[in-house]
C-alpha cells in the first residue's frame, strides 16, 4: 500500500526556540482502506476529546509502519502533547473510564471508550538510561520523541487526516526494505540493549535478503552484545520467539553467534548450527513453534533446562524442547514400513497427555516429514474400546490382574492398527480363562 501515499512537499519544519538542529520533515498523505478502518466510534470520540482541549494526538510507532505497508495494525499506540495529568483531567471530565495506569510515570494512560482500550503516551525525552530502563522527561516536541525511538521505521507519526510525519527517513527505509537505527547505532543500543534483538527481529520482518546490514550497525552490536546479560529473560524470550518465526532466520541465528550475542541470551556455546541449518530448511512453510526450531541448537536435554533458567520459558515450551531433543532420533518412521506413521501414532496412544498430538506434529516438522505431518494432522485418536469394567464382567475381579490384562489388550489393539473392537479383544480374555 506504499503507492497509496501522495507527497505534499512540506518545507523544513521549525519551531521558534526549539532546541537542536531541525531535520527536514517530508510529509505524505495516506489514503488506504486499512487507515480508514481505524475510525471506530471510540477513536472518533478520542480525537474529539483531545481536539476540544487543543492537545495534539497522533498514531505512533509500529502502527504507522504497518499502515504504510498496507497492513491493518493489530495494536495501535497513540502519542500526544498532553501530559498524563492533563489526560486524566480531560478523561475524568468526560466520564471516561481509565484502566490499569501502571505506565503513568512513563507517560502512558489507558482509556476505555465504546468498549475499546486506547493507550496514549505523552511525548518523551530519555534523560537517564542504564541499558534496561530510562528516566523520562515529558516534551511537546515531536522530533525529540522520534529521536529516542529505536529504528527509523518505528519513529514515524500519523495524524487523523492521513498526514505522515517522518523525521528520520523511515518511509524511505521502509520502501527500500532497510532496517536502520535512529541516529548512532551504538548510542541507541546502549540506551536499551534489547534493541539488538529488536534489530534482528525487524530485519527478519522487513529486509528483502539476508546479509544486507550496515557495517556500523554490525560493529555496534558486536561491541555491546554483553549488555544483553543484564536484560530480563522474559523480555529476551519475547524478541527471540519473533526472530525464530520470521524470515532469514538461518542467517540471523548465525549472526547471533558470530557477533557474540548467543551466550548472553541463554543459547548454548557449543550449539549444533549444522543441525539448525538442516531443520530451518525442513520447517519452511509449516509454521513451527519457536521452540521446535530452537531445539535444533541443543545437543542434550540439559541445554533446554539451562535455557529455561535464563529465559523463564513456559512449562509447555520447556516440555516441547525436551520432547524433541529426546525423541528426534528415537521416534522415527520405520524404513520401508507399510505403516510409517505408526510409531508416532503409538506414541500418542501410549502418552495419553492432551498435548501429545501437538508435540508429535512439531517433531514431524522438525524431522522434515511433510507427508506424515499431513496424515497425523488428519488422524483422529481412537478410543481404546475396553475398560476394567468390561474385564470384570467376564469374571476377573483382581485389580492387579485387570491392570495387566488391560495393558496386554492395549498392545494387541495397537498391533491391529487400532482396528480390533471390544468383542474381539475380550475373546482373548475368555480364551485365557478356559
């Protein structure tokens, strides 16, 4: 939807008494269905409230990037010249409900209008940063707020007439599929070391081809990679998962190792990058879970445990990683077998855990078995037709004996390809009794 923009040829934007050099501000006019679809009753009311008090309000960051790319944004953030106190006053005067305003000290207020939540943040300047957090100061200067953002493609604003405000050539970078930091890469990274991973993530989302990096950016990442050691595991895992499901993942993972990032984010130093190369090709087009691909780096199950200690991954993610590392060599189709899917089906039957089917499907993606994957996805797990009550009815009352018989019957049922019915299975019990 980049063609839906029309240049307006604005002059250099200046403000009397504004600090620092001003950059040429090239504005565009956005006219697209995705942009128009944002104008719900809630947004119209929000715009009216801010206009009434003469506070500027614009769409900010990632939503602008998505709209310029022809995508309807999943989340829309707003920026304003109003302070948090001014926002609270105008919302309270209008009887608007405020929600969970934990971000107020950083300038963010969340308001609920017409059953929609709107997150609005006051324009800010980072006064002090420690590589993880920032102390902020509020401002009314849009360029100053843009200067503190990470990437040029995330530093643009859009007003409600469709006018784009672009101080750092983010629109040109988006058209050219370039991922660049705002200003000096080293400075941006040292303000928040997580921006290293955000750079990789957006590279996988925006760039056309692998390896098209600015040398200064690559050098800044290598120089500051150790700063990621001080970033919380939860924040790292959010970004790493998005890298793993993006484009150019093979190139980016090798870069993560080549630039010394890996040891600071919980990845094993002696990772199996050859296995990663192989599996990353297998899973293309099959929407693997992040852990499915990441597991290819791990040589032993303990590597998953160490990752969990650093990144605090979920229990399901940890279990999937351990499952793949444990079964990627043992649970495989029998060569030349007329029923190559059966080992996987037997595992699901024996496991009896609710996520067993999903785990096996991820394993088949990992192993590069698309035909078996499709079969497994269309297979319905059959119920075992015999219960302990059925065995009691043929005259066996010992609980221990019932348990042994049930297991024997289950093995017979599996060998039959799950085709034997209750009467056929119970006939084995009756024969044994006689």
